C-alpha cells in the first residue's frame, strides 16, 4: 500500500469518532464484496508481479477461520467504496512454547486514482483503534517499510520477532498497538495458512476475470529484492 489523504471535516462511523462528512469507514457487507475484489485487483495489478495475486487472497480469505469479520473494513467516499483493509489472526511463539494470538493485515488498498491522498492512512488508523478495542496488542505484516514506518511499524529485528528458521526479513514489520506488549524475548512469527496458496492458483483465478494487461515493470524487481533481503541475525 501507499499513503493516502484528502481534506474537509466530517464523521466517520466506527467507534463514534468524527472525521469528514463525505468519508465513512465501516464494516464490509456482502454487497461490497465484488467491488472490494475489483479495488484490490486494480490496486495491485502489475505492482509485484505481472498481474496480481491479492484479489485471489481476498476471494479465499473470507471463508477461512482465521479471518476477522470485525476488522474487515471499507472506506466510502461520497457513497462509493474506494478502499479496503482485511485482517487475519496470526501467532507469536516464544522459546518456551508460549503462544499468543496477534494480527496481520493485508491486503490494504485504495483505488489507484485515490492513492497518496491519505485514505489508506485513515483506514489503517481506524482499524488499529478497533483492534485495540477488541483486545489485540500486536500486528505483524510484510510490506515496504517506507509505506508503514510513519504508522508506527518498526523492523521485526527491533522486537526480536523472526521466522521459524530464525531469520529477520527486511520486509517483516511489527507494530505494538499497546506499548510494551513485546518484552524483548525471542518470538517466532506464524501467519495464517490462508496465505499459503500458489502464484499459479492466483493467476489461474485472475484468468477467469475481465482481462487486464499484464506488464513487467521495474517495481516488480524492487519488490523481489526487498522481499528477499534479510537482516543480520
């Protein structure tokens, strides 16, 4: 995701806080689903690979037991859904085998024509507030650090959160929703199995939809380099 924004005053319907009257952040409904899938597809097409896989993830995520309906949010601008964010349960396990339930989000996106205007930021902040109200204290994601450090995410290495093989990916980022919730002990991150689909499955699903032009772009190589980079142990 990128950072997004806009400017006037008004009301956001989540937790009773106010924002701008032409913006509403609310739970996704069943009627929103085709629109959300279209937004995700358009936002990610050709960004990481020629084509996209994220809309396939959305397609299969809602029926998975790790999916959190209360954190399945959309952003409406003047009555039209232009952005969405979805969460699943994840886990951290320490060296003694103690396990704690945390969150991961993704995809989070805004239609390309509304990107870099603050809307993604608003979606994330609304979801963070709701997550704290639900009792969650930690989020782990994979993403470009430049898109998330301004939202309070830090390198996984700073919180001693690693993968099962002990590595610290440069793209694995951690946010304490509740300061001090991670105490410095070593944690292994385990994401939901819903993310374990093949790129071939995703592209086969994409081929059933209205054709979009698949392109090879420099941003895909940037993503490959970042997603492969590891911090020193």
